[in-house]
C-alpha cells in the first residue's frame, strides 16, 4: 500500500534543544514516568472529524485543504481515510482515535443502507487494528446534529419521529464503539438546546434527553459494554442556550435524572472558555465531584467569540490541566483527544503533523510541569494552611456537626470581630510559583 505522506517519516523525539520542526521536543512516548511510559499517561487521540475531514471550510469560505484522500466515490474515500489515519497515528506515535459515525462513513439513501456502509468501514478499521494492536478506540459518538432532521434537536426534538431516528443512529454508533473495543461513548448535545422559550417545552425536552440517555445505557450494557458514558458540556453554538451549559449544569442534570452511576464528563478547553470559565475550573468541578472522565484538548482565540478548536499551544493552561488530571489519579478510560484543527491558512499535508507535534509537545511539557508543581509542594501547602481553621476548634466542630446556630452565635458573641482571622490570598505569589517551576524545567 502506498503512503499518503511519503515525505514524512516517523516523528522522532529529539529533545528541547532540537530545531527540527518534524521532531518532538518534549513528548518522548516511551519515557518511563512513575512506572509507565508517557504515552500511557497522556493517551493522545486523533479526532477523525477534524483531521480526516476538516478541510478549512468556515462560515465565510470554502475549504482550503484537500481532504479527499485521492478518491471521489464516498465508499473509496471512507476507506482511504482509514488508511491515512493509521499512517498519521503511526508516524506521530498516537495510540488512540475518536470518531463520529458520519465521519467514518457518510449518509446514503436510507438508514438501512447507511448502516450497511458504516458496517463495512467499521470492519475495515477492525482489520487494521488487528494488524496493529497498538491502535485503539478511545471513544465513539453519533453525529446527531448536522442533518436537517436535527434542526430542532435530536433527543430534545419536538418530533417523536426524530427522537426515534436519533435513537436508531445512536444504537448503531454504540454497536460500532463496542466492536472496535472502545471504552468510552460521548454525548455532545450539538442541537440539544433552544433559541427562544416562546416555542419550547423546556421540561419535556429535558425529560426526553434523560430518556434517550437511559435507553442508550440500557442497550449498551445489554450488549456487554462496560466502558464509560460521557457528556461534553458546551454553553452555546450552535444553539443559543444549550442544555449542557457547563460542568456544574451537567452534574445537576445527572443527579436529577439518576444518571450519575454511568456518566462522566468529557471536558473541552474551548467549551470551558465559551462558558466564561477557565479550562482548569471545569476540570476541578468534574474532579471534585468524582466525574472526571476524558478531555478534548484544544484552545480558543480570546479575540474571537466562537469555538475555533485550535491546536493547544498554551503551556500554562496545559500545566493546570494536567495538574487536575494527576490529582484525579490520571486517566482510566479517558484520554487527551485532539478535538483541534489546523488553521484555515495551514493547508498543506505537512501542517497536519506540525499541528499535532505542537499540541503533543504542549501537553507533554504541561504534564512534566504539573508533576513538578505537585512535587514542589508550595501550592498544596499554601491551600492547606489557608484552610487550617477547619481542622481544629470551632471549624472542626462545624464539620463534625457538633454545633448549631445557637452555639455558633454564642461563639461569635464571645469572639467579637473576626477580621483578624483572615490571611492574604497571595494570588500573585502563587502565580509566580507556577512560573518559577515551569521555567526551571
């Protein structure tokens, strides 16, 4: 089989002093850290939609990159995508991939025909994975948002027929995920929201979304699927008010509908910033609630107001992200999926590799910096000292449930003014410590 990228070889690790654009400076996939290689700590994944299909098309212009993979017929192109994707993963030392069903194989004339064509591609991928067992599926999902049938939502559509169609599509995507050995299945509510409450039955839509999720879990478990289900929060785009606004909103939804046992969160960096949160905030909310699952690694442009899905190059954000991942105990079924696309002006085949190298190096350095921050201990010690009043005296009594309002009132009356118990938050010092540790690596 001929190569799609004959001019590009296996990307080597050459260290931080290398000037070779086609080499890793910080990502050494086989470097052993805490008993396992870096590749297992980071679990990088290729996104099928952006990498294999994203051609630079945006709302103002047509595509700039050729993602036809030398084929015009949809069946042949779908198989060519598989061959090209496995070549990209091999040359970049990426072990995982993620897919939407329609990115693997497009829609055809009917659902039955579409399903049959998808089966062919899933079988073809399974053959490739058998030939190279190092390549694994991180998670799958259904693209239940781009077709006109989903203009008013999928699980939240006012049409019961659309709900049924979405369920059928999700069932097939779950089948594909199970066949390819995936340990994650993602729900991203691309159109699960509303533009105006004037035409929306908010309560019914929420109830129906929960019904869809429960049906999906029931079906998958009946087929022996023992992996995780993820919900990926996003506040807006394409709908103005999306039901999965942020991590806290999703947690409330899961709790209300008794879905906490099966569902975790897939946190995307650019979605966090669209919700006016930091990436670290969303990860902390997920972690503190025992719902951290997986990550879509990208970044947005603060000067643009939409989801730009850029390859991540912000070392500071990557460091604070990996700080949360390490504190969560690392990845289990999840990983770092590059839900990112090269910029529209970066249109050459080489730019695919340059973009991934930039993102992978960013998170490798962030991982090392986060480990160094934790080993340094100053951040943890500061937080511990700041909340020390809750470990003894009245603080411990409050936590232990030994006092009520009457006892607290008596304590406050005897104590008098309490401003002298406050200490400086020293935010500037803590940010300087992060810089100090990061720039001494």
